[in-house]
């Protein structure tokens, strides 16, 4: 039986990438539903999606009033997926750094595992076009999370994943406020502590060629703090 699948992708100023993203996803499977969460992009990303929706009923859009952040955007999308009875939820970036051709592999593994992570590091380092500083930052962020929280995965900060809906139902999504690296770590940690299995499969991550990275010092500092908070919650069994 085919499982009802939704792909969730947050956007902020992705007008140069969004149509190509949609094209590539539907080239893999024209039956995939896609939900774009747009944070009122000044470049008109939301309007481009609105126009495309007139041609395809598989495309959906939630427009938020401003730049509210990646983590809350995903949580908004996850809640929408649960409200609309999707079985599988894929999260992926809108900047074409995640290859839509990997979606079937994530879905296939999700029949055996509760959360499937498209991992940049499970088979060596599979990252293209990142400067060494960014690569080292990502590597040590993952090492830090693995050491402090004892996460049994190598790429705890990867943003290309498939969740079975039962995992998302087990997490109070309204309480998650973290962004960037820390959002990925928090979702992995809560999924694991709620008794679900995590599985990494190898992907090749290609850094964006159009637009600007959303990485900031605030995101880095937040990740360091969230790892400590999650560690303390584990010690005192706080959910």
C-alpha cells in the first residue's frame, strides 16, 4: 500500500531556486505532495509558489508574517502534515543542496526505521563546495553533540530526513523553538528518547550555488546551549 507522503521545505528568499526544486522533486515522482513554508520572503518566493499552485494541486503553501526561523517553520509543516493525515514526512532544504533523487531511498528505509537521516558523514565526508571552515564547524558540532548527548549517529545536524508520522505525534512540537543545527539535534534526541529508531543512509551534500547561506553566529551559539540543555534534560528525565 502506498503511504501518503509530504515533503516540507521552508523558504526565505529562494526565488532563484524554488521552481527548480519543485521540478526536480516531481521529476522523481509526480505524486509527491509538497508544502512550502515561506517566511514572507521579500524577494517574492511566496508569490512564485502561489502562481505555481494554480497548475498543480500537489503543491501547498503556508505564508508566515515574517522571518520566524527554520525550526518553527518545520514544526508548522509537521503539524500541518499530521492534521492532514500524512504517513511519511520528508524535510529538505530549498536551496538544492539536497538531491531529490535520494527521496525514494529515504522512504524505502523508513519502512524499517522510524527516522531516516540523509547523512553527509556516515560513509566518509560527502560534502561538495563547502569551505574548510564550514566543514570543520559542522564536523565539530556533530562530535560535540555525539559526545555530550551520546547520540548514536554521526550526522546529528543533517537536515535531510524522513519521519514516520508516529514519531512526530510523540513530540510536543509547540515546545520546540530551536533553529539550525540545534533544531536537528533536538528532533533527533527527542525521537530517540521517545523510543524510536534512527538510521543514517549516505547522501552527497552539495552547497548552494545561488543565494546566501542562512548560517549565523547566533545559530552556532544556540546549538552549543541546546546540546547542554538536552543533556541536562536526559539526566533529570525531562521531556
